[in-house]
């Protein structure tokens, strides 16, 4: 997807996980983190900048899973692209539910996350999480705000 259509990406996310019970059913290994229901009609959208000319720009779309926490977890889709996120005041743990993703925290080693084994990476507060996706990746992101 060289030029993404945000509405199309939202539809992919809704098709995969139309409600939280299907999310829990399809991802039993992490179901203890999946309590609550989705915030209806509320989506976070992040567009990747063009970092490498030959690599497509992409979009990340996520939905909040309402749990009454200071910072509720999100479920989302990452389209092919290269991304950088600053964690700000949160420690963020990203778990791949479907697909394959390269992840790197600051200048640390690159790790491969995929759904063959539940795999996660944790980026401490104030760090940069770098991601590269060659395919659509569905993920869970949990946040631990700075105390």
C-alpha cells in the first residue's frame, strides 16, 4: 500500500476484531490483558514519514480497550512502513497478535516479533521505539504511565 487510505485500514481492523470478545477468543495467550470493551468510533491514527524513499509510507490505526486505567491498552494494525514513536512518559509493551515486525528500542538490538510465539518488546519511558513492517501487523500495546 504505497498511498494508504485510513478508512480502508480502519475497516481491516474492524473486520479482524469487530468486538472485544472476538479479540479475546482469537488471542487466548494474552486474554488476561484484554478485559473491557472497545471505545466506539474512537481511533488513533499515526502516519509514517518517508524515512527511506524506496520504502512505502504507512499508517498505524489503533482502538482503545476501555479498562478504566490511567492509560488503557490499545489494539491496532500497522501497515507496511517504517515508524518511530517516542514513548514519552509511558513504558510501552507491544505484543504482535498477527504478522511479523522488526522492533528496536533506541539504538539497541533489533528483534523480530511475530505471532508464531507470543512475542513482545518493551520500550521504557522516554525512549524511541522503531518499527518496520513488510506486511499488515495486528498488535496489542500496553502502557505503564510514569508514577
